C-alpha cells in the first residue's frame, strides 16, 4: 500500500481545495440564479450575432444610473440598440414566452432560426400588427419575402448613418452594422440558393457556432467570478495553502483525520460535474440528479441549496480540524502588552487581517494559491482526489500486527521458498 506521508499531505490539501471549490461554486450558482447571468449571456450572444456589439453588465448599470439621475434618459449605446434586429428578436413573442419572466436562459437553434426568419418576413410587409384584418399580414413566409425584409432593414440602417448616437471616433457605426449584416446574409442567401429550408439550416449552424463561443465567454466569466469568491472565502477563513501543508506535515492526527474524510467523501459523493449547473446557453448537462430540467427552476434551486449546505458542512469540519480562521484577531497578544486593551471592533479586525496578510510574502502567496485553486472548480479537484485516494488504497494490505501475525505463522511456513508453495500474489520477494 502506498501510505507515504507526502501522499497523505497531498490528499489533505486537495480535499481542502475541493470543499472550498464546491462552496464557491454553490455561491456562484446562487448569484447567477439571482441576477439571471445565463439569460444575460444568451442576450449578449444574440446581440453579437445580429448587431455586432454587446451590452455588458456595466452598461446596464449605466442605464440604471441614468434612469435614477437623468429621469430615464437612455444612453447613446442603448439608443443604438432600439429598433435594431437584435432588439426585434428580444421583443418577439415566441422568444419572450420561452420563460415566464420573459428572460429565457436557453433557446434552441431551430427556434432561433424560426424567430429570425419570421422577423425578416414581417419586415417585408407594409401592414402593421394592428391591421389584423388584412390578408397580407398572414401571407406565408417565402425566400423572397425574407430577402425583401432584410433589404428593408439594411435600408433603414442606411438612413441612420452619421447619427448623433454614434461615438465621435466612429460616425458610421450604423454603416458598419449594415455592411456586416450584408456580408453575413449574402453568404447565407447565396448558399441557400433560393431554398428557404436550406436557409433555415444555415442559420441554425450559424447559431450553434456562435453559442459555442458564448459558452467560452461564460466559462471565462465563471472562472473570474470563482476567483473573486475564492479570494473572499480565503481571506475570510484564512485558508493559507502553505500553512495548511505545514500543519499536515507535523500534525499526524489532523493528517490522518483529513485523509479519512477525503476517502469517505469520494465513496459517498458523485463527481460534481454539473449537479447544479447548466451550460452557458442554459442546456441542462448530464448529471447525477434524475429529472433535472432547465425549466424546473424551483427544483434546480433546491439542488443548489442542498449542495451549498453540504459544502458548508464540510468546510466547517475542515476549519475546525485545521484551526482555520483568524482566532481572536491578535487580542491575546495585545492583552499581554496592555492589560487594559479592549477587544478589537469591526475595523480593528479588518486592520489585523490586512496586517497579517501582508506580514510576509509566504502568507500572501499561500492565500493566492488557495484562491486560484478554488477557481479551478470542484470537478477538477474531485478527479485529482479520486486518483490520489485510489493510489493510496492500491496494493496489498499490510500483514496484521503481533497476535494476528503469530496466528498466520502457525498455519503457514514463514519462508515460502522452503516448500513447493509459491509466494502469494502481491507479496514481497
């Protein structure tokens, strides 16, 4: 059996990284659910596809500030989005009704192409939605009507060239959007060669390729958010990776207890691939939760809460075992110097923490290591921990001590080579 002290230390520190990564991931999921991060990312992808530019969260914050202090006046960036192709898409009834709050987190490629083709088809008509008695409003969609609607949109962009809402360094921003839409759809229309169904399939391929990139945006954003959450947790609980390694190397009881906790965790828990996560576009990924569905928000929230409680429980156990935290914030040491010293208040505690963090490069480096480790995510550390635990448990178990050994020697020769009996598999010699 591989039971070296270095391996046990590695299992211990990886288990610490795992439980804190799961806690950070659960917190991230709670935040993402509250502010509808996936829905916003989906809208960014659609805006990137149809407008060539995206509105980020700080742009929406700018919009909120303008509503409060400028009586609801929109910024130039948001005015440019009005009546755009992406805005028409967002306001389409089929898109809004994909979610009860009109902010879907997922849309299929087929539904995207249906909505986009319908928008282009409707733009080809002179009839308004209020004139429902007109037969023109219900004419079937054709390749020609879609192309006509696209021409109308391009012509409308042409009239907005040099609009005052464009930044000074780019007075032809609407012209740029027109040229980009023309280049995209000229390729699609040419490849479709007059076949509406072929055009629909091409739009679906375009959507899938774009959503692959949106997923990359979401992963990068998740890593950044996890790093920030990890940094907060690391500082809050004083999870110094270097100090933990030093503790495990000298404290045999803590090391063995942590190894036991890690082994039990691996045996009792599935890999946390996406137990409570969706993909960037909202597609439910394969996980261990039966019946998980992107539309079951209450059920998804209950799973998140369960994972959070389980992760918090493990974190508390690790903190108690390793004595993590800031203790009394240096009060005992201060009391020795000044018997009349008072317990530190809120700002006194913050001052102590900051002083300790920057007391040495090792402390700062240890906290940063933990923060980066947390950002790597639970699945990464679960895989590593599984391999380390399996490595530790591999090989033949050692011969029982003393009394058990004598019982074995009474029934078997001490030296197998002295008889015709072959050595047992896995035995030395």
